[in-house]
């Protein structure tokens, strides 16, 4: 999860996370552009993987969803949100 550029994550949003991290930044201006934050995290994870030479393998239990399954899930989400007057 990434919080908004202006205020980060709310306490309620943080409660859903197993772990948190904070990117060190200037104390006078702590807000970071979301895309920049994502690149910093992705680069750091990539670096850690390459240093540890960890070979990640997909679990044999995981099956890739078909386009039909993805479409069905999207339709389900949209209809559920519509029924709750989300839009």
C-alpha cells in the first residue's frame, strides 16, 4: 500500500499492513511523489534480490487466471460497487 502524496496512510489503512516502511526524506518536506516512492521501493527490492541471489519461484498451487475469469471478477466488482452506490 502507498499513501497519498500529501498525508500518507491513515491509521485505519496502516492497520491492514503486516509491515510498514518509511522512505527517509527531508524533515522540512516529507511528502514524496507516489511514482518516485514506488521506484525507490522497487529498486531497493530489486537490489536486495540481486545481492542475496534469491531465486523466487511461483508456487505450484497458483494458477494464472484466464481472461474470462478476470472479466467475471471485474464485472462482479463493478456490479457490487454499483449496488452500493459507490459511483
